[in-house]
C-alpha cells in the first residue's frame, strides 16, 4: 500500500491491483493499456510484481475518459496522449520564455 510520506516525497508507487482500484478500471482493460504503452510498469516482470509511478493514475484516467467519451481505441489513444503531453510541455516552455522576455522589456 502506498504511504502518505511516499506520495509527498514523489516516490509513490502503485501495484497493479492498486492501479486498477484507484482508476476503477478492470484488470483486462488495464492489461490492454499496458500493451499499448499507456500504462507502463516501472518495475516487475509479471502483473503481480508490477509497480507503477503515481503519475500513471492521471494518464490512465485521461485515456479511459477519452475512450469512453470519444470511442477511441487504445492504440489511437497512445498517440493522442503523447500529443497532449507535448502540447502541455510546449505551453509550459512558452510561458517560461514569455516570463524571461518580460524581464528584459
């Protein structure tokens, strides 16, 4: 079980079971997400030994929401999630560059 101190330290890890419970996704669907690299174990060789970083929860929930709302399949969702992550990263970089530029003006 993940402890509160592990969450605050940024080292929180979830087991396969905990990830399924936290995201309310059944094991079969979670295995599909893992197969399509949407949820990626950071440790372990088999489902009973897999560990996932806590940030995986957000990604899995977002994928499930897109699958449900838009009817997208998991393979397409992998690409969509990567593009959304890239947009977020570019937006963050843009904001930082605007702040740096504002200091010079």
